[in-house]
C-alpha cells in the first residue's frame, strides 16, 4: 500500500498528494472566495487540512511560520507537540485569491 511519506537520509518527508482537480478553481468557479471555519478540535483539524490543500504547501501550510521548523508534515496536526494549536490564523490560499480564516469560537 502506498503511504504519503518517504524516508531519505533518515528523515520522513511528506509526498505531495495527487489531486485530480484544482480545489481553488472549484471554489472560485462556485463564487466561493472566503471560508470561515468555527468549532471544536475537529473543526480545527478541518481548517488545517483545508489550509494545506488550498495553499498547496503540504509541509508547513497550516502552521504559523514561526513554528514551521518544529511543526511540519503530519506533525502540523499533533497535539503532543502543541503544533495543532500553532495553526496559521489566516493562511495565504489559492494564490492570494481566496481567504481562509478561523471564526470566533472553540478552536
């Protein structure tokens, strides 16, 4: 079975996912330019996943840049290192044509 990671030089690296269609084009085609995500830890993980897909940066696209060195790849979602709490509040998505933000609430 294929897994999304590869190991080279003793370092696990995330391989880019192969997506059949452009998620940003699909959103823009439907007139969606802004998404606000509110909710609990499930919503936080959804927000982070959406940030990765729409930014095209699967290694550090969901975390605040100051924590990118320690929180990359799948560790962006981990609570053990508190990386899932260092999410980027308003990531650059869809080449700047989209706006993704976390709403007020329990994130």
